[in-house]
């Protein structure tokens, strides 16, 4: 199942990639459930220094408290962060997070944003996240740990110094994801049968 998810996400990333030429890129959107995770794929055509990836969606308590992680193309965790509002202090507020990477080799990467405390379960993306087994709760009805109820659903992802990035996708909890994949597979099967 995880392999299918990775293949589907990689295909979507290739279809929706935006060329940036090491420009500043911003994506925004909204999540629905407390256990949704935003996946943003990006690439570096050559080794890079001073790559920055971050979220500034908290907006001083208007929206959910994010937790971020950086993964390599093999799904191995590079780094995870809860609070770091020093990546871009002009837009970030307390509880925002992200990374400044002094050196990052050419290749493909994944930056994830989840709600606090939906941390990675292990060092591999296939290990999932803490809230994966929980029934989805609408974000507006969920009391976020260390915060409050009725947190906003808006998210914002920034990438600086990358070659390309794909429009992020919010990946829902596994039960909803399984239904989505079943639907995509049946559409592909029907097209192939014609």
C-alpha cells in the first residue's frame, strides 16, 4: 500500500512540477482533518547551499500549530522540527517551523507539514505518523495539544534555493487514502480495458 502511495505521489509530483530555477516558491491551502499531512516534493539539479524550507501558517495562533519534517527520495528522515521561527522571521510567528540546510546534495526531497504532535513514527516515511491510526477529526472540532479548539486549517509552505517543486497534496489518514487509491486504480483499470 505504501509503495502504491509513493508511486501515486511521485506521478502527481512529476505532472504538477513547477520550474523555479532556485527561486522563492510559496504554496498555500487548507487541511480538513487533524491527521492530514501536507506533502511537498522538490528537486535540486545540483548540490546546493543555504536551502530553506519552512511554514509560516501558524499566524500567531490563527491556524493550527505545525510540525515539519524533511525526507530524502528514499523516504528516510533527514530532520524533524517542531518550533523554529528563525527561518524567515519576517513572516513566521511562534510555533512555525522549518529548516535552513547549509548543504543539500542534488536529488529529490520531500517536505511534510502536519499538525502538532503528529510526528513521524520512525526514521522511514513508510513508518507513518503518530495520528495515522486515529479516526479523523475535523480540524475545527479538534482540541490541538498545547493549543486550543477551533484552530484554523490554513497552511503555507515556502521553499528557497530549490530547482523545482510540486504543488503540495494533503494526504489523509490511511482509511480515506485506501478508498482514494481504490478509486484511482478502478479508473485506470477501466481506461486500460477500453
